[in-house]
């Protein structure tokens, strides 16, 4: 039984990184039409969901992207006219982030593209299996957070 568990753990661990890379490649391809990458779409989607006047630290926490990497992505999005940065009236050291009007239809289109990708990849998997998989991934994420804090 131990050998079987060890083998299963190795199989799962060995599949995570290749699957994540493949998912990101497919997401990048799905988002080409909107001129976005998976990373920039992730940022825009979260910014749209959180709402206007978001601080960098809050967006970094929501997206789980380190602040220096997030700043680089935001620089691209500001340059493309999809995000604005304004001074925070309450803290002059901080800036508030918001989607531009130009970004909103792009975010909506990217959400549709990513939903289609999810249906394409996950559509043949029954709902019970999806629920179990989501629960297992949540537990793995929580365990990884604990392990990384040590």
C-alpha cells in the first residue's frame, strides 16, 4: 500500500508542472485575439472583479503575483491604455489602479475565451469528479502554503 501511495504522489507531483505549462500555453493562445497573455488577462480580470481604486498590494494579494512582477505587468497594461494609475488621496505614497473604459470589453471577451477553454478541457469530466478535484487542489494549495512558510 505504501508503494502505491508513493507512486501516486510521484505521479501527481510529476504532472502538475507540465499541466500548468500546457494550461498557460492554451490560455495564451485563447487570449491572442484580445492582445493579452494569460498573465495580463489574470491581472485585468482580478482588477475588474475587485473594482476601481485598487491598491497594488491588494491586487498582488488577489492575484498571488509578487509586487515587482505585478508592476511590470501593470506597466504593459498602462502603456496599452487598459489600466490607469492615480495617486491615492489618503496615502500619497500609494497609487490606485483601475480598468479603463477601453479595457472592459477586452476583459469580457477574455473571460468568454477562457470559459470556452475550460469547457474544452474540462467539459467531459462529470461534476462530482470536478468537485473532488477542486477540493484536492485546495488541500494541496493549503499544504504548499504551510510548507513554504517553514
